[in-house]
């Protein structure tokens, strides 16, 4: 909870959420709908009433006394922003930035993603988001996938074993919120590993980055568990790296992975 310029920013209670979604529709209709087709506008309207889509979202609001004048909706596990709207009367007064900063205080992961509308693109860039793909259109909705990286550098995406997490299709599907890619990866991994892997499992921000992981990366990968338990940055810190059978399953067929952990420092 934060009080800024007499505007209270806090998590919304369940009874307040319908009013917040009404605000989202009003702001969308005035500022964003002109960039959308009729189908896109209708698709967004349906999202606001789709219980399955809305399930699991945390809602934060900016309130002027009892009136909700801003809304941020985020999926906490994926740290993906679904809704971000500020009443037009309060535009260009810094309240959107202050709401985002409040969000950063509550979500400590190093990555937050969003699918920006054309209208919001400049705003997200000012917050520090970077596009991860060109603009795309799905069901009439125009959006640019974007990512905010906090306290991360190129080396943070090197896994314990030396694999490049940024090149992993599970990571790419996560930062672009690409359900088609999730389906493709789940099918391929299911066939490769002879177990059922669902598209919902294909969410991962990176092996060594705080945030959501695939079930395998989170708790089953023996290399990651070993690195975590020993407090290593990567397997390159381990005196028993050479001759490690678990590591050689990766580096034996991937010379680049071996070089990454050798040159990590």
C-alpha cells in the first residue's frame, strides 16, 4: 500500500474488481479501440467477462478517495501484466509509473512481461520494457510482446550446465506469451521424454533467474539441484566438473555450453 499525491495504490479486494474492469473497458474504448478492428474490440470485451481468463490475476488499483482511477492486473506466477489502465483524466501525471513501481515492490522476480497495445507501446518503453517480437495480431487483438528485465545481464541466462536459456523455446514462449509455441514444445518434449507434458508446463524465465520454471527445471533437473545445493554460480565452480556424468550428458554434445561455464567469471 502506498499513498502518493493523495492517490492510494493498493491491492484491490474482490468486491472492487468489477469496478476496476469497468474502468479498463472505458479507457480501452476511448484510447485503444480505435487501433483495433471490430473483432479485436469484441475479443477484448469478452476477456473482461471470461472467468477462465480472469482466474488467477492479482489486481492493484490507484484510488482517488474511493474512486478507482487506475488498474494493473498481473498473473503472479508468470509475472505477466494482463491489464494496465489509467483514467484519461489522470493521464500524463505519472500515476502509471508510480503504479508500476508499486508492482515492482510486490513482485521480486527479475522478469515481467506484457503484450502492449499500439497505444501503450511508448509508455512501456519509458518504463524500461523492450520488445521481444514484432507486433502481431491474434483474434483481432494487436499487440507487441515486451519484457522488463530487472538486475539481469547476459550471464544470468546461462544455465548451471552452460546451456543458453535465452535460446530455449520454453523461455521464448514465456516471454512472448506464445501459446502456439507452448503447444509445439509440449508435444515435442512429451515425445522425447515419453511422459505427458502439457502446454501449461511450458513457462520458464531461466534456470538461474528468480521466477517461474518448468516442472523439470524447477525441481527435477539433477544439475540445477546440485548447483543450488552447493551454492555455485554454474558447474564451472565445481572442482569435480571434469568427469561428472550428469554434466557430460549436456556438454558432451554441446561444446558451446562447456565454454560458457569455463569462461563464466
